[in-house]
């Protein structure tokens, strides 16, 4: 849904009257007072979101509470919070508009019988969000979620065919898309982002037929990776076909292609009938967007439409691998780690060389990228900044340190995948607080943590590649 369409959503008739929650969701939102009193309450963010939702829906706890012994505590805390959540209620399936799951995800189903559904979207769709506030905002603006998404996709697909720019969600980050076969449309991407023409774009495809039309050959090992990881956050660089305009590839004879796994992205590509060239939907060099609001803040005026599909699940860009040499080479670490790739096709190179000129065959190779407007430093000892209220801290794992400045956790449980998912959101939140400095300590160099560290090094102002 575009942001203009959000303003019209209050005129739509709501489909279903109930939002279904699990008991475990409420348990996860119980907080203990830090004043030594050991008093418990529900988190402010959760309560605020539920108060908004109860103005439009009936909130009901479902039957997922086997083995949970704290029913009395939960019900008491809910009453104290002022949220009207009902327990042990019988529900008809058609009453349920949305189901909220642990981990800030929301699912909803097509209101028609399965045999009547002709949508390019799956019969049940699950969207992910960064927090409950975003969940509440999306649900309230989507009283008919399937119909509204289908309308937004149809509109976006037509705009792509017409040569306009459309921002849309993928599992990695939001993309700023244009018809990859239309050089005039693609030129608008570079103008909107203020992106240099020597930085090539990734082309997104919806099926194998589109892939075949873009390249002159697909190697055996590339085919193996496609079968294993597509749709997904893996981009493959191969020799391009004449169908691909040179502006897409920065004049190189190769093209970077991937098939996204996000169902909204796939639906847009397939409805448009066009391969879609799409870099991240933000101004060049700055922090990538993982929500539609992030896109709206920087590029809202440049987009003919912004399709709001919640937050991105992977949260950082795709892995890019080239098959131009004898040994495949990872050009950019991302959502698929090297170990996973090598388990499929054997040894690959990963000696990424940063370049800043016309020799680039892939995006993500410039030494400076993903930056916040507030300077970001990579440090070894966060303690040195604990007393400064003007310094924001990005944390990986629990910390006993008391910081005087604002803190954003990449992952309290030290999970690299969760850190990747939260990275850009956390950077943006701290960047909006008018601080003097942001500091972070790198993650362990394993798995997707390698890709997270790659983004942090490129965003930081004190890495060795930027001191010269």
C-alpha cells in the first residue's frame, strides 16, 4: 500500500473482528522494575500498541498456553495495564482478522475459499515487523489486508510497465525498482538515489524464464546454487544478454541477478511481467531501508508508489557471487554465508577487493557505504564511552555496563542472524537522536556475522581504508 492509500483505508469495511494473540507473546513482554522493588509489568511498547488495536478489534488470547503456569500473573498484568484482552474465548475462524506471533510477526489469510483464490500472493501471508508500534500502525491501516495489498501490487506493476519507480519489500532490504529492460526508467533510479553510474544494479527475477533471458549462459555450479538458495538472498553474476541495457551493468559485459523470496516482491515482478532492477531504496551511501517508512523518509517524493510489506526478514543485502573466473568468488558477503555456499558447490574465493571506479561488476564494493549521518566508530572497548550521554551504543549480547547514552541492542542473545535483521533499524534509531557519536564492537567473524561486520566497517568513519 502506498502512503497516499493509507489515508483512504478508514473508508474500507474491516474483514474479521478479532486479533488472536498467544500467551507466550504476553509472557515475553513482562518486565521487572529496575528500582529494586521486583515489581512486574507489561512493556510500554506492547501496551501502547494493544491500546491502539483494541479501538478497532477484539483482542483474544488463543490456545497455545500448554505448559504455561503463569496464567494468573498474565491476566493480572493485563488488567493492570488497561488493555482489554480476553482469555479462553471460543472463536470462529472467520472472526479472526489477524494472528500475532512471537518475534513481531503477523499473519492473515485470504477471505475467499482456497479454490477461489486467484491472487499471486499465497493464501496465508506472514509479515514481519521491528516492534509492536509498527504492527499496530500496519494493521489499523489495513482493515482489508489482502485486497489492499493486491490493489497496491496491481498499481505498482502497472507503474513498472509504464517506466516509473516503485519501492517494494524484499527479504533483504527495500528496493527501488524499475523495468530493467527500459534504460530510461533505470536512469531514474540513479537520479533519485544520487547514485554514480559506474555502480551497477542487481536485477530481480520472478522465474527461471526471466533469468534465462538476461544471461548468455548459466554454469553448472551457478545452477546448483540457484536450485539450493533461490528464491533467497543470493545474487549471481554471469555474462549478460543483449536484453540488458548497459546502464544496468555500468557498461560491463556481466549482470547481477537474484530471485527474492519475499512473496510481495515476487508478486510484483510476476504481475509486471518485467525483470526489475532494484538497488536499496535510499540515498546513495547511506543506511539501507528495512521498512516502508525508511523509504518514505528519504525517497518518498521520487517513488510513484511505495508498497508497505512490513519489515525485511534478513535485514542486510544479498550475498553476491561471481562465476566469471575459474573459481567462483564472493564479491559481497550477505544473507547466505560462505560455508553454506561451499557446502553446495565446493571451494570459493572470498578475498573481496574494494574498488571505487568503473571496474565494478557488482554493487557493494565501494569502501564507504551504509553510513549514518552521525559518525560511527568501531571500537574495542565500549566501556570508554559509558559515561558519555552524547554517544549512542550498538550492543551485541547482554552487557552489565551502565551506559549514560542511548543503547540499541543488535541482539541481546548474541544471535548474528538477529543482529543482521536489526542492524539498519538500530543504526537509524540512534542516528535520529542528535548524538555526537555512535560506537559499536564488531561481531565474531563467523556466519552472517561476517556480513554484518562488512556493513559496519563500510559505515564507520574510523576504519583503516578511510584514514588515508
